């Protein structure tokens, strides 16, 4: 059985990629060369046991690359006024390195101030001072974070690591470099026109003038409806508990655009209140300013009496 790819063949040049890994290596090399003696060589892998370096060499081995989830956060894409597009999104990448020093085999034992110790000391100083080197960030064109760690935190077992290389353990230094990697931008992304004027969104609100108007409206409602409910001892209590608010439309502060009436009413009170609210022409002159406002009765709830079986009366 054979399978054919459903993807169309690629044509033209490959999509551009962010070369941040290459630039991190170059930035590390430039920094180390400022501290390490000039006769020391550098390479970015581990030497084979059968082919050790013929000269003193510092090896920087990039053994792990992963997304730094600890630094993941919501970062808005920056708007570029030049082309009217947003800058590419970024993902923080953590690069884990192991640094070792190699030199031709010597019959003499290593000393406290031997060359291997001196070289690794300069390497440690270079890495710890990397954040002070402004040229590094200028070269990378983005922020960089470096942390010296124990190699065993990223390698399953340091002893097994050296055993797999067929060599005896030696002094090593582990560190991580975290840098943002720029993501690709869709080909069909179109320019976005700039915002030339900023302002707050208009939202309905109640000003002191509208709050006073709402109280006047509630008193007018009670005065108009209560006489028709004479003989109902709870009518006044129900009407006095109604919540009335006047809101503007967000553009004109003291001009009412909506009247909201909410509360619990029995069937008789509910019928009388909704009937009065539905006839603005009968409203008194005290609330004349509200005649053109929209009346919202969604908050009014009718409480119907229950039958003997617990069902509400129709």
C-alpha cells in the first residue's frame, strides 16, 4: 500500500525564519572572547574521544531547546506605523548549554590555579556579566535572560552523560539563555489603518440630575396608580418598593434615554402599573422630560396567586 501526499509541492523560495539561535551562538562567542585568553579556541559541540582538540578549547554544547512556559504571558503585537501592520508575535525560547574545557593530554595532575580552572573561571565571569553587555542585546535586537544552572537539572544523569561519551567526568558549567523567537506573519495579513483619535466609549449612566428625575417619576407613578387600588392594604408598600432609574445614552449626560422600572407586584398592581407606563400622554408635567424616553419594564415581576394544587392562577 502506498500513500500519496495531499500537500501541494512547494514552489519558490522557502519562507523566512528567525535566525535567533545562530545569533545567540555568535553573541555568546563574542562575549567569551572578551574574557577568555586569546590562545583558547572555541567550538559548539563536544569532541569525540578518539579526536580530542589539539589546542586548549572551550566547547559550548547546545543540548536542549524548549519553550520557556514560565515566561509565557500575553504580549500585544506592536503596531508599526511605517507599513501599517503589526509586528510578528513572539515565543520565549530557552536554550540549554553545557560548557566544558578541553586540552591535550598531560601527565601532570591539575592544579588549583591550573589553566583549566583559570579558563572556566573566566567563562563563568563572562556569562554572569552577559546581562551588562549592551552590545549583546543590540546585536540580538531583543531582550535576553541568562541563568547559570547545574547541568544535572537538564541532563538525566551527569555520570551517565560522560559514560556515554566514553570519557571520565570533567569540570562543566551549565547555563540557559532565554530569548524571544519571532513567529511568522500570515501572507494575507492586511495593513490596519491607524487610530487618529482616542476617546472613551459611550456607556449609559445615571447622573445626579437623572437620579432626581427618577425619584420624581416614581412619586408620580405612585400618586397616579394608588387611588385605583384603594382597598388593597399592600398596594402602597408594593409601589413604594419599586426601583426606578433613568439612564442617558452615553452622549448627553442629563438627557434621559431610558426609564427602568423593576420590582415585585401582585396581579392587580402589575396591571395598573404597566397600564400607566404604557400611556405617556397621561403623565403629569413634572415628568414631561421623560415622555420621549424608552420605558423598560423587564424588571417587573407579576406574583400570581396559587391554586389549591400549587399552580398559579391563570
